[in-house]
């Protein structure tokens, strides 16, 4: 028997991450002090309840390196990326503690007979001098409270409930997830309901696993028990990919005929536009749109070399037939639950071949699920059943996803009455080979079907748009701008930037009522009848530093999203609607590109300058208003230009010069415009071209 040796470097200066600590030297503690306790989940709790821990209101969580290492081994790549954000995202008030290299926690875990997280929790409680209670959350079905497990260098008293005052806080607690979330988060329905759904999903999976063990022998002798083929193992997929028998790619279900889909292979070292058609649910073998799958391609040729697939006709129960006949009128989709599909019926018990240049195949393994949230509602038959036979008992409910490419999903929920007539978010947990439909759980309820807020939220969820509140830590990076202390441009910026406020006549053109004005155009007359044409965007980088918490918030959102009646900003409103909005009459910081042109010579570009500036927009116009001014039409009430007819005539001339300049193709080919800043700004130059119809 061999002996594995591991060299570990232990340190005594690893900070605990708590702002309540008086011992550690730490530059920016992540764990807050305005909470009732700190939370330490074990690996099972993290794997099973990460969706709850991912909620923005769940903070002050300590993730141990030993736990994270175990989680990484037990989770797939996509899950691992999501889990990493729980402790790596600086916006969250959570902390990653390296217990495997801290001399204190390493010795405790290796010298204690109990070992593990309880010892670390006890040490941390003592390290903080009792300033903050500690709760260990396990993913087990029952609580594992054991007072002897907290014995460290000093004896800890038995676990006590947290008292109302610091003097009552005697030790740590160990609770399972159900106990913890039901007791400490009973005031937050979004937490408790999601936790309940996850627990029920886990129970269903356990029951299925037990049934699988019981029926294993009988199922092995009865192929009809299987609706779908079993997926290949990871080793089999790797071997098949290596010898060329399998292709790897993303499965794309058809939006209009979900029973058809295709896979575009992307094997290592292979760049191909080949598309493999996968017709019918049987050949798709439980793959969902967006999954990374392994595909076996059917070989064309003579009958001897031809590979065929026998399609089991698999009986469909009465309930499924009822669903197939009735469908769901909430979306006007899923009118038929055709598990085999028209194409498969045509080829049932016949070889599937390449015809007319179409390559067909079947999915034999799912490498990685495209885990995402789906908006759904109850199927009509389920709604009738809930209305007539309302019950609090656990039921399997049939849900209709909004995305037509996703099949009906069965969820187990005690929220029967709450789901009636509602849009809600579901997450798919798995799809067993004996089941016609995938199973999932309800994550949260959006609102009544047809309600404008619920429908807007459904659109956001379906398009994976992040509208979570800005974290409190990121908001602390914002500058102060109040009536008592308004923000002003610092004096040093005037010496660092080109001041265009009184030289360039700047204006903006945006939709009516816009508050986030991110670009303006300007004109400045020079001697010899030359013009300076400027394009300016707000200098957001002055307020949002690279890799700051605000930068991370902006990256996670990507853009500002506009819906009817609501706007979801990429940055907090103090920036997007104020300090980084180039509003009329306000001094603002900008990044600019300025062309020097000769209007008498077809706007020939004579020079280009780019850099940071200070500007002041003189006119903030709507599309129709700018069009009317450009055309010399009478202005509607509220469109008047301050300064009288002279200013109006000047603005009309500026708009015409900008319109003419924006139509010149040479400005995009001039070598003087080859600038990194220009690549970000030239899109704004199309403002006149696309917003004003000549």
C-alpha cells in the first residue's frame, strides 16, 4: 500500500474577514456587523441549497476552502461557475476563508476527534470574542447537534439558542437547512418558499432513487419500462469522441417545431458548419435547448453498412393524452405532447439515413445542462383540478413553460392555490429515463397572468436580464450629490481636460422624457470658415474604476433595459440619470472626438483630436423636435428654444452641418481617426443619420 504525502504551508496571518474582529489585520473586511449571525454551510448544504444562498438578501456567509474544494469535485462546470460567484463576487458581503492553510483551523481539524466545520465554527466564535453568533448549516435531512463536537482547546458549552442580548450568546449552533431557513428567514417568503421547493425536489429524487433500486432487476428484464435510452457515461463519451464515433455540440431546439432540433458539432480541432438534425423527442433523448450534448451520427450507405435506430412506441397514459388534446391556452403553445414526433413516426422501425444532404443523429449523452430559469404557468387541466379539488397536500403539478422549446415540466409543490392563474419561475432538476417529462421545482411567483408587472418580469427572466438591486457595498462607492452637498467638478479636472463649455454649441437628441443622456453632438466655428465637429460621451470611467464593485455591477447587467413603463439601469440612477447624463445646462465630464473640417470643400477632414473634456449641453431635444427644427417647421408647444429666433436659426444651421457630416463615408476611412476611443464613440455619430429623417 502506497503512502501519499502532501506538503502544506500553514500561515498565522490569514484574516477572518469580519469587521467585528479586533485581532486580524485586514484591509477591507467583507463580513458586516449589522447582522444577527454568521453562516457557515457544509458541502451538502451548498450543493443542495445554493439557489437560496444566491439570493441577494442572504449575506454574511463564510465559505470554507475545504468545503469549496469538495463542492468543486462534486459539481459540474456550469454549476461550479455559478457557485464561485457566491464567494468571489466582491459585491456580496460574504467571505472565503482558507481554513486549509490557516495554522489555527488546520490543527483543530486534524487534532479533534470530531473535526470538520463544527471545530472551525467554534474557533471562529472564540476568535471574535463572542461578538457574533455562528450557525453551521448542513444539507442532511436531520440536525446533527452534538455539544461534544465543539470541544476545542477550551471546552465549549452545549449549543444554545441565540438570546436577545450578547450575554446570552454562549456558543454556535448546528442546524439542517430546513430548520435554519424556516426559523431565521420566516419573515421572507421568497427564501422559505424556494427552500421548501428544493427540499421537496430532493425528496422526490430520493423516492425515485429508492424505486430505482427496488425495480432494478425487473426493469433490467423489461425494456418497455424505459421511455428513453440511458445516457452514456463520461468515460464512454470521451472514448467515443476520441475515436470519431461521437460529436460534441450545443443542442438547439426549433422555436416553431420543438420536436425538431439540431446540433452543430464543435469537437476539439474541428471547425465545421455541419448541422446534425435530431428529429423527435426520442432521438433528442431528454436534451433541452442549450444543453451541451454528445451526438451519434447515423451513417448513410447500403443496408449492410447502415446503422439504424429502433424507436420504441412506448405507451402514453391517459393523463398525457388529455394534455395533448387540450394543451394550454395561456401561451397558445404545446398543443400536442408528441413524444415521438411526426418525423419519428415516419421512420419508426426503419433505418434513419441521410437524405437530400440532411445528416441525422441521436443524442446519446448530456455533458452539461443549460441551467436557467424558465417562466411557466399551470396547465389548464391542472388549474381545473386545483380549483375543484383544492388541497394542501403535496401534489405533482404539470407546468407549461413560456419557452416553446421546453417540454411540459412536472413540479412537486404545496403551493397549489398560490400557483393558480399565476406566472411563476421554475428550475429543472432532472429528467429520468422512465419519465416522459422533466421534473423541477418552483423558484418564485411573478404574479397573475396578464398583469403588466408579471408579464414584464416574465420577459426579463426569459431573456436572462439581471434586475437585482445594487449591492449596498457598491452603492458606497457612489459620490455624494444632495441638495445640501451637490457634486461639482473638482478644480484639478479643469487643468487635465479640454474645456468646451463656452466654445462648442452642444445638443442631444433622445426619446421624449429621456433622463439618461449618454451622448451629445457639437459644432464650433473656427477662423478661415473651418468647423469643429464633436461627438461626446459621458466619462463614466471617472466615477466607475476598473474592477470596482460598481464595475462588477455594470458588467453583470451589460446594458440598460427599457420596457414599457419601466427602466432597469446598468448603473445606479445617481450616475445614469444625473452625473453621467449630459443634461441641458449641466457641466459634465466627457470623452470626446473632435474633427476639424472644411465645409466649403465637402467637409474635408483636416485634423482629428480625441481626449477627455468638460462640456455643457445647450439643447436637449426629442426626435420629432429636432426633425421639425431641421425642416424649418413650426414648433409645437413646449418645443421652444431659449434665446429667440437667433438661437433657433443657429441651432438649425448646426443640425444641418451635423447631418451633412454624418453622411460622409471618408471620416471612417481617414487614418487620423484610428483611435481606441473613436471605436467607442463613432456609433454616436449616427445619431443625426438615424434619428433625424431627412
